C-alpha cells in the first residue's frame, strides 16, 4: 500500500482528496474478470454466427429413435 | 496392469435430415455407412461382418436369455442384407445399429489411443456427411446421446478383463464409481428427465435413462452395470466388460479420464486392492441426483453413513489408485498411467474449487459456461429453444456447424491428441492389437476377404472352393511386431494363408 507521501503522484483525477482511498479488487482480479467477460462475449459472438436461425423448428425437428 | 489394457469405444450417432423429422433413420444410417464405404472402394459384398461368434444374449452372471423373451432390439446378430456393415482399414467397424450409424473403434491398449481412434470416428462420420450433402438436404450427424424427447442411444466402452475376477466384485466397486464418474466425463444436457419434462441443465446426457443397477438390457430398463458376456476372445480367459453408462465425449481430457480412471479401478478390482466399502445407498436415484446438480455439492450417502460429494468420492478412488500404484510400481509409472493420474487430480481439484474452472477439460462444464453466457446476456431461461438448440448443435460433426468444433478450432480446449494423429487413425490400425492384422488385411487384400469380425478374418482366395477363416481369439496377437513382416512379404492372401499355416504348423 502506498504511504501518504507516495500517494500523490498515483492519485487519479476522479478521486477527491478527502475521500478515503477506495479499496478496489486487486488489479489482477479485475483484469482477469474483464478478460473472462470479453472471452465469453467472443465465444457467444462466434456461436451467434452459426447457430440455427430458427431454434424452435430445429429443436422440434431433432427426433431420434432410441438405440442401445 | 495399470491404465493399459485392451479397450475400445463404440458410438451411435444421432442422425437427422434438415427439415424432414419423419425421414427413415434406418435407411439414412445405411446411406451414411454406404457413402463412406463406397468412397473407400469397399463394396457391400466384401468385408461384411462375420457373426459366427456373436452371442448378445449371453449373460455374465452365467445364464443365457431365451430368444423368445428377448426384445427385438436386443437381437443384434441376425444379418439383415439391407443393413450396411463394413470393416475399415483402421480396424474399426462402421455399421447400422438399430436406427443409428455406429462407429466401433478398433481395439487399443491405452486411453490415449482410445481417444485418438474415437476422434477418427468423428472424421469418418464427418466425411460421410460431406459426401451426402452433395444431394440436398443431406444428412446431419450428432455425437450425442439423446434427443431430449425421451430417446437415448449409446456410447459404450469395452474393457478386456480376466475371466477369473468375480463379477460380483466388479459390480460392487464399479457402481459407486459410475454414480460419481459423470462429474468428470458427462457431456451436459438441457432438460431434466428422460423427456426433459422439467426445465434445467444436468451433467450427463445418459443418466436419466438408467433405471436398474445390474442387467443385460441396453435399450430398455438400462442398467448401471451391463452384464452382456460376449468376450470376442478366448472365453475361458477373458471377459469383455461392456460399459453402457457413459456419454459421448468431445473433450480429450474428459474422454481420457473416462477410459483411464475406469481401467484403473478395474485393475484394482482384479488385484483385490480395494479394501474400502464405498457402496452408495440407492445408486440409481443418486445417479440422477448427481447429474441434476451442476454445483457438484449434492451429497451421496455411503453404506457406513458417511456423506460425500461426488468429487470427494472420486478422490477416494483416486487415492486408492495412487496408493496401489505406489505399492505395485513404486513410483515407476508408464507414461499412460502417469498422464491419467495427473489429469485426474487436476480435474478433481478444479471441480472441487469451482466446477467452472474445468471448462477446458470437461464437456458439461464447457457447455454450461456457454449457456450461462447466453442466459446472462440475453435473459434466457432454461426452457428457451435457443439453449436446447445449442445443446444439439454442440455435437454436430461438421467443422463449421458443430459448436464444439468451432470452439476447439479457437483453442478453447486442452488437446491431448493432435489433429495429425487423428487423421492417421482414420486409415491406420493400432499396431499393438489384433486390429493391426484385421486392418492391414483389409488394406492389402480387400478383394480376397469375404468377411471379418472382432475375432476372425474370412478369406475367399481364388482357386479355393471353400472360404478360409483365420480365428483371432487372442486380442494381443496379430500385432505389427508379430505379423508385420509376414504381411509385408505376402503380396496376396493366398501367400499370407500359406505362410500362416506353415508358421503355426
């Protein structure tokens, strides 16, 4: 954690002087969450592009006879 | 013996014609087999199946079911000329089983090889779909196990075991293991209940279709332990344990663990090394409950009153295996066994912390993660058709349409077997089982083979009035090491048979 003396150059413009230092999630954790979010977004985008356009009809049409 | 033993995977693929749900699946399945076989230059009259040694109604408990009381779907050995049935050069069998095209992998000796030849089957089905697509609307195939409407079709594992091992020991130790195994190797499914009457997501495609603990059936009243006793090998020495409870896997790691951990448990059973009673109370109901709980927190109750999560129960088996391997092999593990033990611990560790951490290794986790993404983004609930569509399309064999294949191409899964190894396995048999002899004979003398099966090749040699049958009742004979040179120097089947006769004479 930065000491008072060290905090000045790191202070962000939107952080008022009198407010206590916010305790953000660790930068690593936030970055990981953002990565995960953008990762799942790109997975969904990929699937959106190929998913059967009429899902209901596609599901209704997939009828199998039982096997072993 | 460790994870290594003679084993294989057979998979019935889901089949449909776009826009025509009423299309006849038996005829379509025949077309799938025919499309692939004819492209390989295999004619129906050649390399058909030899049923002489098949006995699907023999029961491991020591009796035989009368044909009169068997359901028609259990009679798999009566040849129907309208049903296509071929043996391929990789030693596999491609045929129509009931209303599905089935690929039965050649016999292999390691879980890793089982994964490779199982994936080869996906490419074979994909090639057939590609050929059939040239006449629209074509035929689509799905490597899954249910239509979500009440029908299920199987992915079966086969393990060669010593005949002397009491079947009751196998039953006792395997039932609890199978109740829990699905959390590592389930493929995920939208819908609870055989016909999906309750909305939701569950871990396994197959679990809801299992209704009894032990039995001979495979198409109705499915049992956790199947007793079919058809060794396709010297019956006095071997049994082939036929496991029908697994899901079709796409993830290499899940597939490797399905085969590898089961083989290890069997090895311990054969060695009488399991000294704990892990019997689970009410196994069929518990199997369903475990499948219905993607948090993996559902508690199983053991006979001694202990309550464990499925992951904790699998840790018990893992630790037994680790201890047994240490005692038997003193830490000198073969690569295949070491690989299985490494992934086993890693996957259990992830499932225990947060199942979502296993999305690169385990099918159901990967599928659930995608579906949860849709739910979060679009506000869907579990009855939404889009989620059911994703569930089905996940397993489409086509590289552009199949969702798993799209995500694999994008590097989202751990891959243990390379694409090059899989391509090789499409045409080449394993070198270390009798599948080598079978496959190479099909490759070298296709016009001189009348029929083949797991334990025989029947030759039709010019100049001979009768067919000549080469029995192969020892799965570990007919390997490249033993017959490779013989095959290399036999330009035709007549020479091969002469050499075989003089070698054995």
